[in-house]
């Protein structure tokens, strides 16, 4: 492998980015805008108030017992209560009978419904026992804590997903252009080997991928103030191996697209299953056997596991789990780089 | 506008080292030094399509060889085979005494594709600097100036390729092909989309390169260009129908001009 030729390819990619200011800007601005939105959405640790309507007269003791909780109680007649539920002005309606309480909820959003039912049940238990819940339930945290927000839990996954997502699209489209514009043909009719070409691309894109990863990490930690326990350098190492793999995946995938429109269509096909199965929405160990097996061949799964272990649990770089995950991510990057080299061969031979 | 001819500037490179990784068909049994290209019974199929059907062509060093044929006749496939981009299914092929890939790796082949293969966002200078680095060109600055002077584009050195006209891009593409002073130039329809005066200048430049010892293989389907070549090969359906000088082919076909000769020879072969 000739280092000068590899360097020439890498330098050319840097120059292309430098001339294409808009792409360069988007590379850093786009993830920051998306992260800002996510931060605003999930950054608050406060739980929302549940508005409960009680049918008929309400025992003043009930008001008293709900004091300090996040349940807001009001009294209405049954029809007005149902109307309040339908129009979204109430979350639950309680009808007290002799030995029971009937709870009616709007019910169209399963997540919100289970949250409401959970809180109403806790409040009713509270009422029946006539002691504050905190008197007999004491919570201790192995990781995280009472101030932990959903964003703190999701941030490690979001860092991985955004770093992966943007650079994958860029490298796919960029290499596709090389294939379709005729320049690839011209390059392969020069002393440049396919291995040198892919290595040069990896080197050129890695510079921007790492810079982007750094921006995403810095924004998450210093601006969104996501809580983390592990070493920032360890987080960056995991991110770096991941994004290099994203570049090589992009180079390999570009072989399957004939134009830029097709390349963009590959994005959901390649990325969405990884995002869904890598632990962002559902923990990997709760997936069924087929989905779990699928998740084990996806690099984002290992990146998420490593980043969560470092950020939430404080694992060190030398921890066997982190080393294993980094090893798998590195192997994936090498495998995809090999696939990219192979795909060039198929096209021209 | 004219393209200054600078014969002394072009000093084709020397011997091609053996390439242990050569992935082409075996070279011909022996090489005569005066042959730049020797292809024997070269066949290539792409699925159901036969692109080269036992093509046999020899090109002498220092001559301009015109490959004539209609669209889809196999001209580009043959050129891509010589450039090491396509591996023949069978046949023997030697380029400057070596396999095509070894010749490409040694930097003695210059390949100008049909459409200008350049990076639009980059300037002319950045494009040429990139190709010079790939070919291991020494004193790249001087060579770039020289090549741009040869195609009369020195004043557009800093311009982004995207801002150039189609003809200018073709000239930059030719300059990129000349940077490393190749001994064999493969020019795939180099004058498509070029205005007549620039086309004439291109051909004057090709002639000056041939005078300096460079071999040129030029594909075309424009008959008036063909008369400028030293020898012509008429190709159709991947086979060589006839070969010779323009006058020889016209005489052989008993035709009035080359176009009529081409039609007559094609009909005779059908």
C-alpha cells in the first residue's frame, strides 16, 4: 500500500468538503439542532400532572391525602366527567362505590394510559393504607438517581445513532458519486489500488466523522448537561470506532445503489432496524429470539451497550465488556472496508 | 486560440516492472519492441451480450491507431480492457510488453474517458495535483503548468471545474491524462461535444505526441477524424472487420470515401 496515494485520496476528500461549505456546515449543525430538540423533549426529569375527576361528592380526606402528589383532583358529575375525558381536560375519572372504585381513562395512548393508571393506583393505595407511600417504600439507586431524566438514559444511544447516521449518509452518497460520475473508472485506470482507494476514503472521512462525533459528544455533555459517570475519552474512543465503521459501511452500501435517490432509500433500510433493535426503544434483552439474534449482528447494538455502560455505569476502557464491544465494532469496520474493496472489483471486472 | 506544441516536454516513461499481482490474461508469447498493443482473439461477454468476439488488433509504437465502429461495437470495452478495467474471458493481451494491469500500475498508460472524469467542486489545479499524486509525478508543479499550457488553459488554473464549459473540461481531462507522460494514450471518443476548431487543435496535439514517440489509440465514430489516424481498425459486434490506412480501406472497398468504405465493409462482413 502506497501511503502517498492514500494520502492523496484523503486530501482530495478534505478539499471537496472545504469547497462544499453547506455540506460541511450541515455536518455539524444538523446533529446539534436535532440534539437540541431531543434535549428539550426528554431533558426534564419532572413527571407530568395527572388530572383526575371524581364523580359526585369528594371526601375532604381524599383531597388531604393527595396533597403533595402529582394528582390534581376535581369533582364533577358523571356526564361532565366523561366530557372532560373526551376533550382531554381530564386524564382519569373515578367513581367511588361501596367497596370499589371504578377508574375510566381515555386510553388511546398506551404509554400515557399505563402512566396514569400507575399513578392513580398508587394514590388509591396511599388512601387505603392511610400512610404516606414514602413511609414504607425506600428507593436506592445502583446507577442513575432520582434526578436522572429520560435524556440521561437515552443520551448514550443518541450519541451513537446521530454520529452513525449523518456520516453513513455522507459516505454512501459521496462514494456513489465517485462510481456514477466516471471518476472511479479513471482512478482504477491509474496505479491506485482498490485497497488504497478505500483506505484513503476512510482516512478522509474519518477526519470529519471524528470531528462530528466530538461536537455531538461535547454538545450532549456540556450544553444539554447529560449526566455521565465514565471517562469522556473512553466515550470518544467507542464513538470513533463506530463512525469509522459507518464510513466503511457507507462505501460498501453505495455499490448497491445506482443513483442518489436509491442511496437515500437505503438509509431507512440499513439504519432504522439498527436504531429499533439496538436498545433505543426496547432494551435488547427484552427482544424476542429472532429480533435478539438480528440485534447481535448490528454494530449500533454494541456501541449502545458500550456507551451506556461507560456513561451510565461508569465502566472503564479496560473493562472486558468495553474492550469486547470495541473489538466487535473494529472488526465490523474492517469487514465492511473489505466488502467495499470487493464491491469495486465487481463493478469494473 | 491555439495549443502550443511542445515536443520536448513529453518524455515517455521507461520499462514496466513485473507486477506480481497482475490479474489479467497471460501476455502474448513474445513481444516485438515495436508493438504497443497486441491483442489476439480477445473475447468478453457481459451476460448475454458479447462485447468482444475474438478481437485481434496490433498497434505499433508511436502510431495513432483509430478504432472505428458504431455505438455498441465494442470500442469502449476494448479500451477498458487495455486500461486494466475489464478482464477478458479468453485471448491474449499485451500492453507495452506487459499485462494491462502491470502497465497501468507502472504509470505508462494514460486513459481519457468519454466524459470528463473530474471533481467539479475542486479547481483545475487541485484536480491535476490529485491525479499527479496518484501517478507519482515528480515536480508536479512544473508538470501541471506544462500540461495546462499544452491544452491552453493555464489562465483557468484556479477555476473550479464546475464553472468551466464542456470543451474546457475535456481539455482539463486531457491535461490530467498527460501529466505523467504516458507511453500509451487511450482516448475514448475524446472529441465528442468539442467544437470543430478545438477538435482540430486536439488532433494537432495528438500528432505532436505521436511524433514524440507516444502511441495513441483513439476511438471514434466520426469518419472525418479517422482520416487523421496512421492506421484504422474497423470494428463491429466485437470483431475486427478490416484494418489499414484510410486510403487502403477506401481502395479495398472500392468506395469513394471512408464512410462508404465502412458501410461496404460492414455489409460484406454481415
